[in-house]
C-alpha cells in the first residue's frame, strides 16, 4: 500500500478515536494516550515498508520468469506454474 493510503487510514483512525472520546464511548485523553498514536504510526510504517519490499521482490521474480520465457529457456506451461507459485 502507498504512503498516502496509510496516512489516510491513520487520520481516519485518529479521528474516530477523538470522536468516540468526545461522546465518552471510550476514554481517550490526548495527554495520556499520545504514545499510542506514535506506536500506530510506527506499525503502519513497518507494514508499508515490508509490503513494498515483498512487492518489489515479486516484481523482480516475475520479470526473470518472463525473460526466460522470452528467451526460450522455459515453455509457457512452466512460466505459468512459476508465476502461480509466486
């Protein structure tokens, strides 16, 4: 997922927390609970980082498979099987 999407999700979650705190549905006090916001931002950043790494790795593997298919090193069935295994 992109950074913009994660940023939007974080803002929505924070807005919901503040809104629920305003109506005393949950007890969220900024002076007490602000570290939770930092933890959530950090977790989203980690997930985004590893998702990007995995996506890049899969993209690289796909290009290697397609290059081998184009060069005639593997046939179409083998390429399909390898792509499905990703």
